[in-house]
C-alpha cells in the first residue's frame, strides 16, 4: 500500500467513520494483455485505464498494489453505488483500448472496518468475488456473504478434444463446481486472466498455447501462478514428467483416467483454495 493511499485511508477512517466509502478497481484482463501484446502495451493500457477512471468521477485516484487503483468518497449509499457503476461503465464502454476491456470494482464502507489492514483484506475479498463472476461488475459484499449465492468454485478445462471429457465435466459439475471449457490455449489464457478459477485442468497438446507453456505464463503473475494445475494427457514420459516438475505441476495423469478420480481431486483442490482465500 503506497504512502499516499495509506495516509488518505487513515484520514477517511477518522473523519468519516459512518459515511466514508472506499473503491478498489482492478483491471480484469491485464495479464492477458501483457502476455499477448507485451508488457509495454500492458503498461500503456493500465495508464489509459487510470485516465478513463479519473475522468469518470471527480475523485483522487491512487495506485495500489498490482493492477489495482483505489479511490475514496464521502457520501450516502446511493452516491457510492452510482460512482462504482460509473467507474465500471467508463472502462467497459471505452473504445480507446487495444481490446475491449473491463474492471472489477470492490466497494466497502468505513463503518465495516476498524483499520487500514481490514480495509485491504475486505477489498481483496470483494475483488475476488467480482472476478469469480467474470469481472465487469461491482461487488459490495464479502465472500462469506455470497457463499450461498454462487457455486463453490470454478474450474477451467482445456482440451482440443473436449467432447471426450464429457463424463469428467459432468462429475465435476455434480459436486457443485462451475466448469468452463475451451479447446484453445490462447482463449484459456484470457479466461484465466478474467475469471481467476480455482483449478485448471489441461491437456499438454493444446493449439496456440500448449498446456506447459500456459502454466509457465501463468506463473509470471502472482495471482494466477498459484492456481492448482492438473495435466491430463495421452503423452507421458520421463522428459515430460521432469518438465512438469520444473513447472511445479504435481498432478499429472495419463489418459485414459478415471473421471471419478479426477473429479474428486479437482473438488478437493478447489475446496482447499477456496478455504485459503476465505480465511486469508
């Protein structure tokens, strides 16, 4: 947390304990832009998003950790929600970015928190909620408050022969998880960047970006690098096992494999990640 933001938060908590509002605004697909277009374009995109947000509302905008901005407001609930929605729409409707883009907006009030550490923790929780819903949304409640409204986790399955995994997908979904599928590694990168799933299941041989290459790219980003990664592939030999180990892939299974076994594994991995995020 930058010094300017930290000082502003401390002041807001003291001066407006009942009608202060804090916004955390995260660029949803910035990891995808960095990977596909390069970090220079990613930096340019992020700066432009900052300009769009600054023009959307007459508030001081602060740079927070990673691809996140913060802003503060003193006012009523209606004003806070309207401002959060203005932030969201300003980016979603912009035609000035390299690709269509969106932001996740976390909104919290000063009467929910006692100190700056709680502000940060609650902001992270609500940004996670927003990204689980695909971004381009405003989250004003925490994960624990939304548990009953959403599935217990999201899984992305990547395989060029996705129809061969129908039984596995049904087994995973029967356990209350949402499954998203793609046959394309580049599309998978965009999906992971936008949704931050709980588990990724991938074949090695995937068009455009292979399973191992995708894992390597995700490890470049703190938020995405620790997503549990399961390989299901017809290919398995000593060299590939060593490559998987170097990428810290500990779940590597050779097809054909029991759908029940993998569904149980994925469910346990998702539950562990979910629990860690909830109580972080």
